[in-house]
């Protein structure tokens, strides 16, 4: 159950997104974002699936800078 995973993450000091992913789930806020634009996010995620971690990290940093 989602609440159990979130409590477990808090108790262990772990990132809840990691534990949710290991359980085959995503956070409610992430799910809502995807549901708002399912085709765009499906295409984006599939397109990013083969990128190496260093390129994904760079992309995440760029997105964070846009939001600031």
C-alpha cells in the first residue's frame, strides 16, 4: 500500500520515489502530471529510456534551472 511505502521510506531515511519504483508504483503527484498529458509524457519517457545516466542527470539539472 502506498502509505506503508511512504512511511517506510521516512523511517529508513530513503527517497520515497525509489521505494515506490521498486514496488512498481509512482508517487501521486507524478501520476497526476502524467495523467494530464499522457501522450507527451509517454513519448518523453520512452525517448529518454536509453539515455545514459550522465545525460539524464544533465537534463534534470537543466529542467531544475528552468523552473527557478
